[in-house]
């Protein structure tokens, strides 16, 4: 037992620190154990054709095992409140872990791709062990960010997630676009972290504490607090790709390896959006009349700019980048609601549906890119239905879900965020409805540009479409998981009820 009076100040007295509190961090502890197991396996296994496959199976199995402690995690805190977890945070960790598992499965085709070596032989150009360790490290950072009880832990978790992510973006070392994408991502991440840290310093100066509960009790709408909140929101806006902090997104998505792009677009975004929603309500709740108008403008700009720019794209990963910018606006739409439980439920359900729909699209892109040897230009999908009808059909279902077309899950997720956005808005009877109205109009625009891909696959003539090709067992597995989610999540009400129950606890 070690006593730390300094940690106890502001928390109601002397704080007793003992290392048994790590037992309250079971999800994080088991993820660290998974990281150690993958590291030891990568070190112990001899180089062979099956090493990458074995590491992939091991990582996937460990992530599936990780779902258990995330799913059953109870409310807990450790180390004087610097670590706090709640049922809704545990639900989000489960979703992020499942999304990471899908990324591991769909990465097999990319990991197994080879390049000619000296002597005419082919050898893998990827290092599977390092790749999986970086994925797990990034996920661990997101866990810590979600469970943060203070700005210090939040910032450390954010950097734990951002630094390995930069390595993942640059993982194709011999690819110029990948190096360029990583450079832009690192520059933007560094700048956004600096802006955020600057804002946190203002908040500390105004309240004298970094703990969320203490800040919430002491904060007032003083100029120092307002400036700190704006800088903090701006820094996290870079991570979520909210307009006007979105300029890095398209170049990074295009240059990063396709599985990493999928991971960046769904898993990273899901963790950041729920964290921002929790902090805005929990810490800056007393300043809602300041941040809500700011959020209204940012949401409308994000959805509109993302949709309009997506129409002009001819490269599919850039297209999905602007689609993800627009989707970020829809996710944040739930935050403007007056009922925190309803908002967190709608946001979490939207992230769940977005994970399966977006990962389905990126699984198809990965299959076409690595199995068929085609690029990521939209023209490569002209006439895809003629030779690969199943792949085209699955792509269509995923795009319709992203657009919010019934009866797919995307329609229900959009409906819930629209309802959450206008729920309990007695103080502001006009603006929340106006923001939702703009979002509804943009849904029609998004349907148009998603149909551009459907048109290319089914209608646009092509004399020499892509040949029929085998997708591979890993791609088929990821497509099966994602398609089942798209079809089931919208009609299986118990999932939404599970999330709603967790948000209300």
C-alpha cells in the first residue's frame, strides 16, 4: 500500500494506491497480454509461408477472446478516478474490437501479396507480426481514451492510438503514396495534438484540475474556459475529420494500405466520436449554450462538404474518405440532443452499423485491388456485375446501407440519430430541427453519389471488365460477417435495446 497525498487532492482526501486496482482494468490488461503473445509468437515462429497466416489466425483468436472481458465489463474506476469505465464504454470497446477483428480477417489478402525477388522467386513484402502488433497497440490506446477520467489519461490514450496509426499508414514502405500519406497524417496529428494540449492547459488554468468530475464542478463560461473548450474541440475535430479540420483525410486514405484505410475510417472514428460526446456532456455540460451552436454549424458543414466533394471523386478510396467525412457529421448529429442516454445510444448504434457497412465496402476494394490486380479507380468497377455478380451485389447492399436506404441497417441508424438530435430540444425549438433538415437533404445527395458506383457495376458498359476471380477465404469471411450485420442489425431490436440499457446505467 502506497499513499499519494497529491493524487488525493481534489478527490476528497488521501488516496491509497495499490496495484490490485489493475483488476478493474481487465479489458486493457487482457489486450496487453494479447500484444505480448503476438510479439512472442512472431519472435518464435520460423520464417515460412505459413507464418503470416498463423499470426493472423492467432491475432483474430485473441481479439475474439477479448470480446468476453469487454462484453461483461462492469462499471469501475482505478487510481483515484483517472481510469473510469461504464457500460456504454464497454459496449463501444466491444464494437471496436469486433471491427478490428474484421480488419485482421480482410488484411490476409494484402499481407499475403508478394513481389518478385532476386532469382525470380516471390516473397511477402509485409511483416505480419509488426502489423498485428501495431493494430493491437492502436486499439489499446483507444481503450484508454474511452476509459479516461481525466484530460491527462485522455491525451495519453489518444497519442497511444495515433502514433501506431501513423506507422500503419506508412506500412507500405516501398510505396510513395503511403509515405506521403503518413507524412501528412503525422503533421496533422502533431498539429491537432498541440492545439488540443493548448486547450487543455487553458482548462486547467481555469479550473485547477484535469479530472473530468472536478472540471465539471468548477467550470464556468469564463473567457479562459471558452477558449480552452474551443481549442480542445478543434484538436479532436482533426481526429474525427470534421469540417474544417478534414483536409488530411482524402490524401491519407488514398495513400494508406486499403485495410488500414478501413481501420482508420471506422474504428478510430468510433472511439473519438463517443469520447467527444462523453466529454462535451460530462465536462462541458454547464457550457452547452456555447458549444451547441458551434456543433450545429460544424455538423451542417461536415455533412454538406463531405457529400459535395464525394460527387467529384473518381478514385474509390478518396471517394470513401469524403463519405467518411459526411458520416462523421451524421454521427455527431446525435450529440446535439438534450438527453445524454438517448444520444449515446444512437451514436453507438450508428457506429456499429457503420463498422459493418464500411468494412464491407473496403473488403470489396481490397479483393479487387489485391486479388484481381486492379487499381482503386472507380472505372475499374465498370461492368463488375458481368463477371463477379456476388461481389457487385454485396457492394450494392453495403452502399445502400451507407446511404440509409430501407430495409438495411443504415436506415435505422440514421433514423435514430435524427430522433436523438431533436429529442428534448425545448430550449432551442428551431435550430436542432433545421440541422436535422439539412442532414435529411444531404441524405438524398449521398444516395446520388453512392449510386454512381452501383451504376458503374451494373449499367456502365465495359468491353473488358475485370475477369472472374477468386476472392479468397479471408475476404469471403469478412464479407459474410459484414453482410450479416447489415441485414440483421436493423431488424434485431435486442441489439439496440442492449445499447440503450448500457447507456442508461
